C-alpha cells in the first residue's frame, strides 16, 4: 500500500510560478511511474506529466516548456515546478503513483491562477 500527500497549491497571478510537492509513504520501494494530473470544475481529470523510476519524463503539450516534473527516489518525493502560469492552469492537482500491481492517488491541492 502507498499513501500520497500533495502540498504547495496556492493563488498566483498570471505569469507567476509555483512548485507542487508529493510525499509518498508506505511500500515506496515498489513505486515505478509517478505522475501529476489536474481537474478543473466541470471537466474530466487530465494527465499533465509523468516520470518513470529511471527519470524519463513526458508532458501534455500545453505545459511543455513551462512545467518540469522531477523526483527524488531516496526521499520518496516528486515535484512539479510550474512557471509562466496561465488562468487555464487553474485546477486541483493530483499526485499519482503506480507500483507493479495498481495505482494510487493523493487527495489533491488547489492551484488558482488569477489577477
């Protein structure tokens, strides 16, 4: 079993930056891929970025060049550095982790980009 807790969500102005963190606990040795998803009110949850245990990364097209995903396997943490934020980035951001058998979700952290 794996538990995930997100932190770092806040209200920021367009063009600003924010760094989200995800702390994993439990059977962390089994974690393979980790990812960030987001969900705006009325919309479906969408994948934003992911990173494998070896460090390979991928991003949704709308955040390429602005967001950077990273992880520290020794500390069992994952981060999402978000720069040049846009109002369209406003959403609840969720941490996801997959082991050899199943996936796990955090409870989410709210990011609001507005003037």
